[in-house]
C-alpha cells in the first residue's frame, strides 16, 4: 500500500524568503503525485501534479515541485513567499487504478509567514 | 470556487443520532469521493463512486454508508454517531476515474457530535 510522509508539521518563513516543503512517498511502481493547499475554512485546491515527463513541474501561484525517484521525494518549492501563502499544504499519492484512484495524503505542513 | 457544493456547511448533533451529508459534483463529473479530515487521523479516504456504482472503499466504518444517485449527486449517511466522528467531511469529484485526474474538492461539512 502507498504512503506519504511530510516530515515538517510546521514551518515559519519570512515574507519574501524562499520555501521548500518536503514530501516522501512509498509506492512500488510509478507514483502519481499531487500537492494540494488548504486555506483556513476552505476546501483543498490543487497546486500541481506529476505522473510522467519532466521531473520539474510548474503549478499555480508560483509553486513548483521536483520529482526525485532515487530519493522517493516530491518537494514543493517557491522562490519568494507571500503572506497569502500561509495555509496548510498536503502532498498526496494515487495508487494502483485497479483499486480506485483515491488520494492517500501526508499529514500536512502548516506554513506560517512572518511579515 | 471548485464547482463542488456540499450541504450543510455545519452540523451539530448528539451521540447516537444519524445525519446525511450531501454533495453535488462539478457539472459533467462522474466520480465522487468522500474524505474525512480529523485532528488525530488526518485526511482519510472513505469511499468512491463512479457513475452510480461503488468503485473503491477506504477506512469507512460500517456505521457509515453512501450512495450516488442518477443525477450524480451523492449522500454520505453517518449513523449511531460517536464523539470521535466529529470531523470535517469533504466531497471531491473528477471527470472520470483516471489516476492522473484532478480531484476537485468542495468546501466541506463540519460535523460536531456532542
């Protein structure tokens, strides 16, 4: 069965600083990977996804993520954080389609942005 | 706005009661998913329907059931409620059931069991 680990529960960065959120996955075959963001009181919004091709994926709101098979990682990055990026971020993986295409989520990383 | 609607937004009820959560998927989406978000369990998949048929089951309790109707809206029924069922319940939808498809999430229903 697939699993996702987000090692950092909380991260605080200053506005304008760069950001990297870590995500490690466990899955036997080629994973389908997603990053979602959840703002307070809101549902989840897709930032980006990867399942093939270029291992550097561009998403919305200036985010990007890099798939590294050798490290089983799919870290999310942003070069300059804005105060509006404060939210909770979830990495997720979709497993074998024979068993449905449900998302398996990591525990989330809560991002706080200092002015 | 994802296009997925969920009602009600908030629900407060007592232990032992039964509630129904409703989800309307995005126009044209055939797959509906239910997820539970709680402090101790995080975000967990409950169940998926595709075009009216159950497609996959996750960590869904026997006290919980769901269905997808011919108009593609879905309902999640929670019965014999316990304090631990207090959580945020999300519905998501996708066009079909491909692994790479984006799942669009609704705003959720916050359930509080007292």
